[in-house]
C-alpha cells in the first residue's frame, strides 16, 4: 500500500482549524496582514483622494459656476460697423438647451446676457439708453436675465409688472424713475424697479461669476455698462434684439465640493452630449463655433490629474517602503509561528518532513487569519482615506485598484510568512543550540541604504527640489527618497552600534539593582531582537519628526507668502479718493499704494540706476496691529519699524522703511513727483509686496499731497483681519465707488501648492503607520521571548525576586529601548530637516524664503505615546508571566 501524500495527512488536513488554537499567532498574523494590506491599498486610494481634492479646491477658489456643466449659444447680431449679420437671438434656443439637458434627466437654469460670459475675454456689450424725454444716458447699459436674479439684490424701489430693473445710482444720474418708459437699443421698455449698485456693496457669491458685468476690477479707463436686469425671458429677448451680441446659456447646478475626477469627467461627457442634442433640436450642425460649453471644469480636471501625477512620484515609493516594512513584520509573524510550534516542528522534522511541507503547513494554519487581516486592512485603508485623506470622494477605479492591491498583499504576505516559517522550522530542527550566527547577519547591509541616500542627494544637487509643471508645484521624488533612505540606513546602523555596547552595559548593570540587572541582561541576551526593536521605535519617530516639521514649515511658509502679498488677512482695494474715517480705523488699517521709483541697490536697476518701487503710505498707529508679520522678516519688530517712521526728519527728508533698498537717500519719486526721503530702517520682507519690486513704507500723515497728474497710480486699501463685509461698508460710507477684494483663496486660485502639503501629509501618515508596525513588532518581541522570560521569572521568584522588581525590570527594559529610540529618532529627524527644508521653496517669486516651524506639541505627544506604549507592554508582559503555570513552564524548559 502506497503512502498517501503529505497534504492528505492529519497535520495538514487539520491545519486550517488547528491554527485557530494558537490565539497569539492568529492575532499576530491578522494584525500584520492588515497592516500590509493597508499599506499597499492606501496608495491608489490616497492618489484618488488627492485628485478629487485638487479638483474640489480649484473649483472652491473660483465662482460656483466654474464647476457647473453648461451648454449655450453665442449670437453676433451686428458686426463692428453696425450692420446686421442676419443672426438673431432666438427664444427657441432657450427651450432647446433646456430640453437637451432634460433628455439626460438633468434640470438646467437659463442665463441670458448681452455679454461674453465664457472664455478669458469676459465683458458686457452695452447699448444706448434714452429716457422718456429722448435724452441719452451718459453710460450705456447691458442686459441680463436669470430666473432668480431679483432675489439677490438690495431693492431700492419697485412696482409690479414686466420690464427692467436699473441700478439706483445709474437711474438717478440719468434722471430715470420707477414707472418711466425708456428706450434701450431702440426698444421701448418700462422701468419697474431699481436696486443698489452691485459694485457699492458686497454682492455675495450669487454674482461672483458675473462680476465683469458690473465691476471695474481691471482698473480699465472705461467702466463696464450699467447692468439692467430683465424680469423675464420675453422682455430680455425683446430688448436684446438691438444689441451687438447675445449669449444664451443653460447651466446645471452641481455640488462641486462632492465631485471626484471621474464624476467630473462624466459631467463633461454629459455636457458635450447636451450641446450636440441642443444643436440637433435647433437643426444646426453638431459642431458649431457658437457653442458655449464650460471650459473651466475641463481645465480643473486636467490640473487635478497633473497634481495627482506629481504626487505619484513620491507617494508610490513611500507606499512601497511602508509595504516592505509591513512585509518584514508579516515574515516575523511566520517566525513567531515556528517558535510557538517548535515541539511539533521537531517531531515532523525527525520523521523526514522538509522545509517546503512545513512551509505549506504554516500557510494552511495562517491562511484564514491572513485573509481576514487583508480584508480588514483594505477596509481600514478605505475608511482612513475617506476620513483623513485630502477628500472623501474617491473614483470607483481607485477602490478596485486598492482591492487588487489588498489581494496581492494577502498572497505575498502569506507566502513570505510561510517561507520564513519553513526556514525557521528547519533551523529549529537542524541548527545546534548555541551555534554562532551565520555570516549574513554580521554584514552591515544598511550601508547600502546610506549609499543610496548619498546618490539621491548628489542627484538632487543638480535638480530643483520643487519643480513646476504646467503651473503646478510638485515635489521632486528625490527629496522624499533621500531622507527615507538616509533615516532608515542610519537607524539600522546606529541600532547595530548601540546594541554592540550592551555587553559593557551589562557589566555596569551588575552593580545596580536587580530590576536594572535583569532588564539589561535580557536585552544583551537577545541583541538581534533588541536591535530590531530599537530600529522599530527609531524609524517612526524620525519619519514623523521629519515629515511633521516639513509639513508645518511648508504650511507656515505658504501662509506667509499669501499674507505678504495681501498685506493682512484680507484687503479691499479701490481707486476712489477719500479720507480715512473712524469706521475704517475700527475694521483695520488704511493704506494708500503708489507706484514709484528709487535709486537701485548696486548692480540692480535700469541703465539709469533706478528701479520701480511700491510705496505704501500707512498709519503707524494701527498698521502694526493689522499687517501680517513674521519675526524672520526683519531684525527689528514691526512696532519698532513704525517708531522709525514717526522719528525725526533727516536733513529735511522723511524717514521711511524699505525692503530691497539700502539705507540712505533713495531719491524717491512717486510717479513724477519727487519726495525727499531717507531710508532709516530696512527689512528683508515687508507686507503688501505684490510685485517683484522693493517696498517702501512711509507715514501717510507726513507724506505730501501727490497730485493726480503725477501718474503715481494711487489706490486706496483697507487691510483687515476680519470679514470683508464691515470693511466694504466702511469704505462705502467714506465714498467708495467700486472695489477689488483680495482674499487668501483668491491668491491661491490655482492648485500650485496642493501637492506639497499632501506629499508630506502622506509621509506623516506613513510615520504613524510605521508606528503601528513598531507596536506590532513590540508585541511580537514580547511573545517570541515569552517562554524564556516566563521561565526566568519562575526561577527568579523561587530565588526571592518580588513581583514589583520584575515589573520594574520590564519597564526598564522596554522604556529604555523606547527612550533610546526617541533620542536617536529625534537626532535623525533634525539632521534630515536641516538638510532639506531650505530647498523646499514652493514659490521663489513670492517672499519669504522657507520658514522653519517645529510642531512641538505633536512631537511631544508622540514621545509620550511611545513611552506609554512601552509601559503598557511591560504591564502586559508581567500579567502574562503571572498567569503562567510554574510546573508547566519548568517541564517545557526541561
């Protein structure tokens, strides 16, 4: 009778259920497999999350309509010579656009305007308005209709009926009252209401996309026409017949803050289909030069994918590094299985079972917990990315890719655990007790990591750490690879060096308390395990310190760049001339900006030795309390610089503070007006710098009057750290006519810097992840040595060792490794930050240069967590030792 195959024998057929009888091994494999699956699944999920967040943040910084799909038709009714083109805006177009969207199950809203609303050259088309007496108004009007437009204005006066609503200021200037009949572009129409001019108030988000129709933000010589609102589409079409051009749009409102890139692409497909459908209903060619789809949504999608492509470079290697660390932990779980099943392994080996069947047995026993762990890891990656990632809107393809990665992690992890278990089992059965370590364990393989880090550093010397592709700032992958390789290699090398000192430490501990002696003796008896645990603590501390510091520093630098450009939290700028009022002083500080020139510093300026400068006339009494400031901007504080402005004149010249000009007489001119001045204090950076030019601060109360004909391009501003509403109201009360608002979101309209913070945010998440690996390694360290530890504890108790002394020895053992790892990790993190942070300049045009911000609270919490985990692990080990049966332990050791 032939012998059946091994896999049909009881040790293998019973293996899947037999493995569940070892709770510690099951837990170790489940946790380590979950960590591995989470590591590999997080990369595609994070990239998808970042892609969605890049899209959403781009759209959030623009008007809401930037993310809405739209269709439309542009009609040119008259040419430049006023001759009819034969084309007219047709009400049937509105119906066709709406029906085309309805065919897709979507509801659209019409937008009708005598203007160009799509594209870069957005402007209103005006037409002459004549009053009832036939007198022509000084300013033309443009026409606009949106069904709910009248719900988003401040009504001044109104009456029932169809007609036009005019801005109140324009109506008063033209001598038009509610109820009058006016003629617009040759069509008579009643005026049924007046509303407060939109450029004199904060119009709100509703009018954001239509601001070019009523605001002169570009400081053009010609203001836009007055914006007349039609009460209904019939009125609009009747009056618009005499305008040069008309645009008819149908927009579908969507929640841009919930869009993923895949969802946005579906909207773009629907947009194109709706445009073609409308053309078919109108009987015109499907491809028509007058079609008006939304290009901003497509641009945002393309830029989001560019951000994601830039992230892929540093993120994928980081994920691979995390996966390799997790794979080592999974392999350690396989070794742990071999240790726990040593008796059975020796018996099977004595009967001729080789390492391959033993590895198969390990795979069968560990397969079920590994499968559960992989599922848990995938779910954890999904939940963590949705909850903590840049955005919680993920593409379906990313979820599928993450699932595939988790399955691959299960297969590879189980294979690694089984292989290590088989090799470890063979060593347990065949390797004699007390044999010297094999030569591979003596080779400092970590030097290869350090050489790789050095190679990356050399390559980085000839390349920019932050590159810009298509206007999107992206981190060079070398900037991520270099510190990770350096930190990992240095951590292992230092761990090897420190553990080599343990024999000397044991001699020192021989003269100390029993707790210290036992702790050091255990560490010395298992130097490899001690070194591994030390590295497991050092790595997350170093990576977290490095990434947290660079993330905080990059965020502070970005905030500083935005603050310098705006001048404060927010600013309102106007060309109107008026004096500051108490209401203005209450909401912020009043600043008047001039364009000027001065004598350039050596080696700079034009052929005449002069350079353009920005001159800010400020109120020293409240400027320092509102303006953005960082201590690195100057050697003196901002209040001290303001004191310099109020100091005595220098030979009859006004004292000024400058950034970019040397001390002394700058030969200052505001436009063509000469202003005697003396630079009495300098700064590296001053708030309000909006061009690559020096900035000069002068006391507004001491500055002579600068006439209009000087050509100094005077502009008044309010800088405030509060909301814009009170600032606008204060300016309006002082005589404001038209304004431009500057806010942080507007300065960062593009996604230039998104990849910077997200890259290091992902690295920080990796550090936390590595910390979880370290905790898992700590538990495996305790479990793998539990038998010898418990045996030693039983023997020591018989010799009089107290339970408290043993617990203290465990605390000294584990806390000592934890504290050593904290110190080594902190040193490595500090070195990596010192080498890198100066090169992380996300925008070289805007000052300041990179700032250093050490997140001390976060690092302190990390240190407390490390020590607390070590303490809890000591309590766990003590409890396990107390539960052990002394007779059983001694019998096993015998």
